[in-house]
C-alpha cells in the first residue's frame, strides 16, 4: 500500500472522524492506493475491501488526494493522474497519458488538489501545476 485516506460516503468528502472514534455503522471507508494500480475501498468494520476503483492506472498508486466535492485524485508510477468521481466510482479526468495535453515521462509520486488546481511531483523531479 502506498497511501490511504478516510472517506465519508454520507458526506461525500474526506472524513473528519479519527479512526479511533469510528462506530460500526459509520459510512467512513478507507481509500488505499494499491501496488497493482487500483484504489481499494476498505470497510473498517469487516476489514475487507468492499470494492475497487480500477482500469486507469497500469502501475502502483503512489499518492491520493481527497477533494471536498466528492472527488479523489490518484497518481501512479505509470506517469498518470486520475480524478475520480466517487459518487459513480468512475474516472472523471485522466492526465499524463500520451494522448493527453499534459504528459509525465516518468512516475508521479505525489499529488495535491486545491480550488480546481492539480499539482504533482514525480520521478523527473519536476513540479507540475495543472
């Protein structure tokens, strides 16, 4: 696993609850970037993955960023960044592929999102703002 975030499906945003304060009926799940390029949605009651977001990264996910409006941004060692629509569990925007306006020749290690702007840093040591 690379990075993980608590995500509240009821509020459609990053969870503000501490993991120690969670109750079994909570809608908070743990989002985990996996080595196979998927994002695992971990149920904190059963401690098992209940679903996966996949088919967009071809290598390990190195970074996740939770956006307050129901989106999550993931960055991968394959050089791609995906903005996910968490309500539908589907990619909204894909950056970094050869057919995209912004490309990353090497892996993306970290990603951040704020006010509609995606910032990333990767293996090429460049910081890119989109």
